[in-house]
C-alpha cells in the first residue's frame, strides 16, 4: 500500500510541474508573434504620423495664404483713398497699379523646382502718408508751377508751419501732384529733403516730361506708364501736393527654394507668406466712353494701355506649396508644376471703393 501511495503522489507532482509555466519553445513563439505584430503596428503608426505631418503642413499653408489674401483685401479696398480736413479731391485719379510679368517657361526650373521673379506680378496700392498734410503748389505770384522744372514750391495748410511741412519730406520720397478736381495728376521722386526758402517749402525733384510722364527710375509705381492717363505738367495754387506711402505686394525670390510674398510700405518690408509659387493680378476695366465695363479680368496691363484709372475691380490669384514630401512619398508629383509637394490655390475679387464708384 505504501508503494502504491508513493507512486501515485509522484505522478501527480510531475503533472503539476508540467503545467506550472511556458516552455522555451512557447516563449520563443510568443515573442516572435509579438515582434511581428508590434513591428507592423509601429510601421503603420510611423507612416500615418508622417502623413499627418504632411496634412498639417498643407492646412498651415492654406491658413497662411488666406491670411495673406485678407491683408491684401484690407489694403486694396481703400486704395487711393485718404481723408484730410480741407482737402476735397472729388475724383481721385488712381487707386492701384499692376505690373504684370508675362512669364515664359524659363522662369521655372523643373529640375530644382525653383522660380524666378519673372514668374510673378506686382500689385501697388496707392495710398498717401497720413502723417504728412496735403499742401498746395505755390506759383510765386505769377503763373502756375510746372513739374518739368527741378523744384516744386509748396505752401502748407492752415495750422502747419513751413518748418513742419519741410521736415515731412526726405530724399527718395515720392509725391503725387493732383488737380483740385482730380482731372489730372503726375508724380515725382524727391532728389533732396524739403527745406524752407523764400517763405515757401522747396521740394527738389526729378523733373517730369513735357506731358507729365516719368521714366521707370523716377516712377517705381508705374503711375505714368500711360502718357494719356490724366497726366499734367502744370499745377496751380488750388491743386494738391501729396506724399505717397504706397503698399507694394510682390514675390521675393532671393531664396530660390522659398519664394516669399512680401508687403512693403514706408521702406519696411515684411513677409506675408512663404513658399508662394504663383501670384497673378488681373483687372476688370470700366470704359468711360461707352459707360460699360468688361467683366473679363485682364492679366496683361498692356491690353488696356496701362490705363490704371479705368480699373473697376481686381482679381488676385495665388498658389502656394508645402515643403517637399517625405521619403515614403517620393513618387508623388502634383499636377501644377510636377513638383514633389502638395499645392494650395486661392483667388479673390476685390472692389476698391474709389474704383467702383462708376458702377451703375
């Protein structure tokens, strides 16, 4: 009996020991399965993390471009306006100028995915310096003054001294001389700072041509590109001298890998949006002769003879790109320029207040 009891106990103990844990083979199989499943999960997570990063970059690009368009709308809607007590210009002659670049295929390098300045337009929003009061041309007691001479004399408005007005003008400033009724205008670049002399403020400038037009170097905004664009060379004491503080939007391609949309005013340039690969500005034209408008947007200012005073509204089209996609998506190419990045395109139509007053 003792022998049978001992054998029975030994058999039971062996059974308990075999069921107490995993064998080495079972552990190795479990570890292998865990590594396979875990590796697959990690790979999937890593792939989706990169896709999420690309998606976030595209969303950020869209927001950046929308903010840029909103800023341009704020600037452009008030183009050519500026209220001054006592300065009542009934018909402002010009609000925006557009420099269109008719880009050839060579402005884009498909191998390096880079653009040159010739690919992009430039928008100039004509605004006056609100810190400088408008003044009147001084005829010296004889005849109306001429902008074809090298010096323009100005008399300050009431409440402004000669010294105060002279201090507002510096070499390199651009002025706009406008008829009191807005029927004519011309522009000039000051060659020296304003100074007081003979009871007047002397504004020395680069003289205009006989018709009031000016060369490109003396007219960076293209205000007088069209000689028949309401220009004049003789102005009288009832007319106005205004210091300009224009806003210019253009794409800076100094860094070929990151074309930047910039905003310049008062000599200060700020970056509005990065990675801009398309910036075009078109204009809808009002015809005074037929009292009608052309609703098609012209993206070549020469088609309306650079007559910026006939612009009724403008259309801005902008294209931006994300950073190049990650290595897992090297085969991706967009349909715009074939580059390895996603693109966003936005467009808006802006009706500046002073340019849409002719609408009926």
